[in-house]
C-alpha cells in the first residue's frame, strides 16, 4: 500500500514539476519577446524626443504611459549611466491620468539623480551595470534578476536607442515583475497539492480495499494449509474470480482433495493389508488344522479302521492341494500387481471367441452336474491382443464363479461383440442370487465374501476375482459389474480399440 501511494506521489510531483517548467518556459519566452519588441519601438520614439524635444517632463510622461501600456517598469539611461527617466519612482500619475505636480516632478528628478549616483558608485547590483554595458555596445539583453531598486525578482530586457547605424546614445531597461507569475505558480502548486492529497486519500481506500480483497483469500489459504498440515483435508479455500490468486486457491483445494484421496487410499490399503493378513491366517489355519488333526488321528492310532484311515488321507490330500492352489494364486496376484501393462512383445493376437468357447466346454461337465445351461454367442472373427494363458484364466475365473452361484435350471451366458467405437466387449452373466450394491466395490478384494455366514458353502480360495482384476488391468481393458438381488450378475469386460485386431 505504501509503495503504491509513494508511486502516486512521485507521479503527481513529477507531473506538477513538468507542467510548471513548461508553463514558466513558455511565459518567459513570450514575455521576453514582447518586452524586446516594445523596447525596440520605444527606442525610435525616445530617439525622436532626444533629437527634437529634449523635455524631461515629456519624456517622463511618455515613460509613465508605456509603463501602463506594457505593464513593465522602465528606466531610461543616457550613455553615461545617467538615469534620464523612470516610471514608479517616488511618484506616479494620478488615477485620472493627470500629470504630477511641480513638487512631484522635483522629487522624481531627485530620485533619478540619486539612482544615477548609486549606479556610478557601484552601490547597485553589478548585474545592472553589466547589462547596461552590454546594451551600450549595441546588444539587446534579456535576463531574470533581482531588481536592486524595486526589491523583487523581475524579467529584465535592455535595448539600445540612437541613430540607425550609429553608436548607442543610451539604454532602455524594461523590468516586468514576476510576482504575478509566482502567484500563478503558487496557485498551481496549491491546486496540485490538493489533488495529490485527494489522490492519496482515494488511493489509500482503493489500495486497502484491494489489499483486503487479495489478503482475505491468502489468509484463507494460510488457514487451509495449516489445516492440511494438521491432517484436516476438508478445509477449503473460497475462490472468487479468475486471477492468479484464484488459481492458487484452486490449486490448494486440489491439493487438499488429492491428499484426502491419498490418505483414504492409504487407510484403505492398510485396512486391506490387515484384512489380508487376517484372511490369509484364517484360510491357512483351516486346512492346516484339518491336516494336523487327521494326521494326528492316524499317527497316534486313534483311528484303526482302514477305510477311515484311507478317507482321512484323502481329506489331507485335498486340503494340501487347496493350500497349494491358494499359495500359487497369492503368488500370481503379487506378481501381477508388481507389473505394469503387458508390453507388446509379450502380447499376441488371440481369437477371443475360440477362447470363450473352449472355456465353456471345460465348464460343461460341472454345468451338467448342476443342471445349469451354458449359452455361448461369440463372433469367431474377433481377435484381441493379449497373453493366452492369462486370457483363458480370466474367462475361466468369471465363468466358474457364474456357474457356482447359478442355481439348478439356471443359465450362464457368454457373449462377445464388436462395439460401434471399435472396441470389443466380453459379457458373462448368470442367474444367481445377485450381489448387494454396497458390496460391489469390494468383490475384487482378496478373500472377500459377500455372504459371510455361508461363505464356506461355495468352494474356492476367494482369490479368483482379485486375479481376474489384475489380468484385466495388465491387458489395458476395463470391467463393469451389474447386479440385482434375485436377478443375477453381469460382468462386462471391454477391450479398447487399440487392443483389437481388425479383420
């Protein structure tokens, strides 16, 4: 604010100084030229008086008349520094223009004689003597001096008079007081000072208002930054306008949102990690407990019946295989999570329709046992870029899940189709119990069970959809899940146009 006000002050002072200089320069040049012209006109008249009418009274009357005409005080000298006539010395003409009396003229002549003596003795300013010498040499002189007799600053113009082509017979000095011009400049300074004060007052209010407008959002940003540092990411900055301060506020709000999402994801990941450890512990504990119990029963002789021993051994073998599958799937998930999208070198054109049909044939045995009908509608010409084993595993995981949850006399449908935008969509739908809407975002998590109370009724490790999600990700595809309670679930996997091989 102070810098802005100082700038306004500098501008006002600079403009005032510039205008004053220009006005003064124009005034001095114009008046000096005018006085010089009047002085030259007077020179011819004075020469006439000196030649034909050497009357001091007439000369004084003429000097007084010119004084009133041009507004300048006039001194008339001969070539010996004698003051012949002067206006406004101790006496003046009456307001009605009548000539002064004998006494006044006597006083006037005494004053001019006194001034002449002062000039000759050097008591008056040496500048006047120097100007007179220059005029006697035939020069016209223009100057600004402090007049030694009138005691004020004047504009002084000196011109010689005499016969044309001859030596100067004397000098005419015209002195115009600058008191009126100084008063004019003083009025300008007063006016500009008033304007400057008003400008400063106005600028103070404007700058304070502008400062508040700028500082208020900055204070809000500071409070928001402090809140973010303290872990409160809900504190937002009120953004108004489209300037740089508003952009900064938007950026700070975006930072808060990003940090909030990051913290939420971190907390979510930490929860998933804890749940994963708990679920793995639970899932591993169950087969290990079964294996240990049956093995102890056989080892300590608690069970002696050969058929029971054989049955226990089969159960131990099944649990061992399930444990092996679980560990293998966990390793697969970890490996795929650490990888980015599959590089082109590891991808090849895959006949998506043939893969879906082959997977459906593998599931046919279980479908017949469960009395579930498999419907396959595929376009044999569609090809997508991918890794063959992973693509088969993807279709198998989702298809097997659909078969497991579809009741008897239900239907599982497989469909591939080319969309208008050039992408390819694989749809696998079932007629199972459906998934509650609140559970849909979590079905891709490891060991997540929609129906906790009956989770053991459906066989599996609980890792299938987590593996499927990673396969979809590394192939650059996207998946959507639509489900309604009592109507079934539909998985739609879309492969983008750049992963589709045109026929």
